[in-house]
C-alpha cells in the first residue's frame, strides 16, 4: 500500500518523457509560413475597423475607377447589368416577397463592402485594386446609396463610424451548429443517395428525397412553385397568362427518351434554368425560332457550338467526352418536350 505514490510518480515521469519525444518528432512535411505569407492571407476586416490598412479614397476618385473597372457589370448607377448584382437602391423592399438586397438596403456594415471589394473585385482581376483604390471605390458605392456626400473621403479612421441603413436588421443566431443526432441504426442506404453537380449557383439537391419537404426538396420544385406563384399573381392583376404544358413522355420518340438521362446529367444546369441565355425546356416561345431553323442546324450547333445574341452554346454543352449520338438524343428530348 505504501508503493502507490511511487507508482504515480513513475507514470507521471513516463508521460513527460512521451510528451518530450512527441515534440521532438518531425515529419518533414511543409515548412513554417513566413510573416510575409501570413500577411498575404490575413486580410479580413472587422466591423469595428480592425484589419483595415492605412489609406484613403474620395468619392470623386472612386467614380472614375468605378466607371473604368466596375460599371460594365454593375451599371453606371449600381443598377446591375444583365444578371450581375445590383449595388444601389432597394430601400424598404426587405419585407417584400422578392426584396432587392443591395449594399445600401441590406448590408449592415461598411467594412463588408471594403473587405469584399479588396479580396474579390473586379471579378475578372481580383486583388488588383490598391488599398487607396479600394477606399475610393467603396466610397463611391456608399455615395450611390446616399450614405455619404459627394465630397466624402473614406479612410481607415472613419470607415467604422459609417452607419448603414440596415445595421439593426440582423440578430445573433444562437442555434447550435449541429442539432442533428448521429444515425446509429436503421440509417439510409448510401447506395440510394445521389449528389448532382452544380453550376452557376444551382444548389445540389439530388440527394434529398422528392416530396420530403417540397418545395425545399429540390431546386426544380422550388422553381416550379415560384413560377406558379408568379402566374397566380399576374392572373389576379387581370393579365392573360399562357399555361405551358410539357409534352407527355409517352408521346416522345425513342431517340428523345434515350436522351433524357443525358439531359439530366449534362444539360439541365443551363436548359433547366435559362442560364447563359439557354432556352428552357418546355418554353415553346423560346424554342420556336430555333426550331424554325431546322433540326439539322440545331444539331450542328449542339455538336460544334454556337454564339448567338442571347448567349453562348459551347460544343456539346461542354461535355466533349460524350459521343455525338448521345448529344443528338438529348437535343431530341429537349426539342420534343418544348413543342
């Protein structure tokens, strides 16, 4: 009974020795990052201004930079061009069914604007703006939203003092990060789960069971619901709405039926959403002028690619690994579904 303290001491010494050995063990993988490399990654800016580098930029300087580097996508007044984000306006729309979320109407902190422009803009050349240029562009975007005056100069010292219109529109989400309980028995069969690829912000939802929480169970379900709501809204306003019905599968040709799988795996990202100007399957009005050119022309464009006034069709939709026959079957499926 008197040997217990000695045993505990021996165990303690052994633990210290093992710890020392572990500290001395080197795996010769990688190297210690230099201070310059760490500084290259440590570029985040906080709402209180911490992380902002010294610098300044005026609204006047920002206007010239914005016109040269930003307006081609975001519009001269922040109104957005095509599908590019709107930067200004949208005030008092956050309670609408389809709010306009802009820097002025939605973002709670000016630091988010500076940080995003600095790390990600312009879209074609991120991180190409100098610190002073980032201050200037940020000042001009704030001016477009009537948050600062035209003679304002944005600096490291005054950015955190800017009060954004929606600064009180956010609250802390204190829900637990992982509320789900791990499944230990009777779980889903992994072989039955399916994940689909994404493009242009289309969320991968193929692994959800259809109808489990529709329309959240699928992007297509959500899209169909939104379109149905819009049709009902227009009807209530007295607008005549043409109901579009897809052609039933039992009326499709064998080639079209063979193309369904290719469409779902390679074409649906663009032709299911209208991305990049692609005509959506089932949209007869969009497909009519294309069908007038004849199937031979459509098939050639699908195989070789085509640049039109509304968008670009890359050869085989980017899936050059697929044989011509499968692409032509997909074309048959889309066209027959859209007549």
